[in-house]
C-alpha cells in the first residue's frame, strides 16, 4: 500500500518497518504512532527552508498536520505526543525538572 509523501506530495510512500520511504523522491522518515488516530503513520517533516511555515508533523493515515511545538517527543519513551500531554517530572526539590508524557509520568509514579 502506498501513501501520499509529506515531502513531494506523490502517492509513493511505503512503510518498511519503522521507516517510511518514498519511491518518487527517495525521502526517508522514521514512522511513529499518531497521537490523534493511533496508527503508526506519523512522520516528522524535514525542514526545507520554505518561505511559508509548513507543518512539522504529518500523519498519512488521518491526514492530521501539526506545527513545531504542537507535538513534542517524550525524552523517556521517544514517542511523539501532543504538547498538552506532558507533565513536569521533578526528581528532588533542589533539581530542575523536565517534562515527560503523561503515560511515562504515570508509569514512574505507579511503580
């Protein structure tokens, strides 16, 4: 099955394991589960120096697109999630905290 390539727009993108490869432009992207539809079809678009801002993340299953900052990658699990789905994790009172996705936050405090 071929999908529409987020780089060139042609319907020649094929998923090969954890990568999406376009047969038309040879673009290669890592594929993640989409935080909106759950299908492993989210790719991070490679910035190309366009004059107008383009979506940073595109899902070739549900068609969703998000700008930089709307989706972040969790430093704990590596999954992209909506920016609103992060919690600050503070290791101790004197340390600066960092943000992890809610799934990882709940897992850390559940264990």
